[in-house]
């Protein structure tokens, strides 16, 4: 239990800090005054003030914040909360006083830094774990893949219009398919072919199968390929996140498939224990890096959704400002973000409750 908590704090903290650091660095670079840069939530365990900015470590490791002066139309009393040392001047301007493109860059930087973190972790993963190439393994006799003419050793390069770089992408598309016919583009002996494949339904498993058993040829990446397949790794998780969101909107994902901090902590702990038990500590560490990629991509994408109180919602208001040539009245924007925040908090409480109930079952 203790190890799970420590691992969760490290993994989740790394993802959140990278996000808030993006806001902080680009905001400061654009001359915007930072009131507080906080890691965690709740009461402060430790803090210090420098240049008018309060740096604090909070009690609960469930998030973080980079608060700018004047953000959301609220002017903060810096003289009382964040006093400046003798002879030291506060740096920058209030958020609302900065140019619109400076504010857009500052808000966008949080999700962008999540993608940077994901890419760095993915490069490390590719260096140590290599890549599972989309090479066809055993083709089940009489299956859909057999009828489509696929053979062992074929390299699948596209399914429909979607480029394929890993065998796990083939497995994912197969798992999500609902019986739709797919165009499979593949290479065999240096030549490119295409065929149509309609997965067959299994009554026993209540899902559709392509008829490819196993597959994936291990590639040990060279120094250049680690960057190439690191990019493909991030791309894979981006596509998976968007597909998951689409399934959620279509009602194909249940509430038990959505997790909050408690569920993430459980995932981190179970993944580490299982990987360490089966393959050893080095593999368990690589599994943690993969979870960092997953969470960082998820946080980046979720924050870019045009939902009030999230970065995406703030960007919508700023883009409206660019189009109109003047900002939306701060009090109106603040009300919209506050309403969005209330909804998000209710949703978070529901997800956390669901995580706890799932844990005690």
C-alpha cells in the first residue's frame, strides 16, 4: 500500500508538474506575473516567496496550480499574501494586461508540455523496449484474415486510412471493431497489396475477430529510430484517447471504465506489482514510464477540450477575443468558468466515489 501511494505521487506528480510548469515558464517568458506556483492541493506543507511569486508544496498530491495575477478577473492582494523582500521588485504584468497571443501561448503551454513529457518518456521506452512491428503472426484457418488472403509475415501498414506502426494498433482496432468491413494495406516481399476484411463474430466471446493469432516482430531501435518510434508511441496514445472519448460519447463505455486519482493509484500499484512479479524491477519501471505517457497524453487532450474551467475553454474565449477584437467581459467569462468548475468538481466526486466502491468490492 505504501509503495502504491509513493509510486502514484511520483507518476501523477510528474504529469501535473509538467503541465503547470508549461504555464509557468511560458507565462513568465511573456512577462505575466505569477502569484503562486503550487504542487498538490489543500493546505501548504512548505512554501517560500521569491520575486513576488509564492512557491508551495501542498498536502494532497492530487494536482497543482500556476496562478497568475488578474486571472479570471480576480485581482489578488499580493502585498498581503506574497510580500516582496526588501529591494526586490515584482516581475511582469497581470494576466489580463498581457497581449491576447501571450495569454493564448501561456494557456496552451500546459497541455503542450504534457505532450513534451510524453514524448521524452516514449523515447526512453523505445530505447529500452524497442517496438512491436505490425507483422502478422499465425492466421487462423477459415478465419476472416484467411479469407482476405493475409499470410504469416505480412506487414500491415494501413487499416482504412489509418497508418499502422505497432502490432498493438492492429489488436486495438480488432477489439473495437463492430463487424465493419476494413481495407487492409500490407507489404509482402517488398510489394504493397490491399484487401478487404470483415471480422467474424464469436458467440462465445461476444466480440468480432480478424483471425490473426499473435504477431508483432520485435525491433531493437537504433539511436534515430528511438525518436521515430517515440513519436509513434505518443501518436498511438493520442488516437486511443480520442477513440475512448468517442466511445464514451456513444455510450459504449461504462462508468467503471472511467477512473480518477483513486483508480489511477490502483492502476499504478497493480501494474508495477504485476510487471515486477513476472519480469523484474527494470520492466516494472518501464511500465511506470508507459503509464506516464498514457496519463500525460490524457491530461493534455482533456485540458484542450472546449469545456469551461479547462484550458480549452479558456482558449475558446481568447480566440473569440481575437475574432471580435476585444475581450469578453471578465465577469461573464468568470461566471462561465465557475459553472464549469462546479460541474467538474461534482463529476470528480462521483468518479472518486465510484473508484472507492470498485476498490472495496
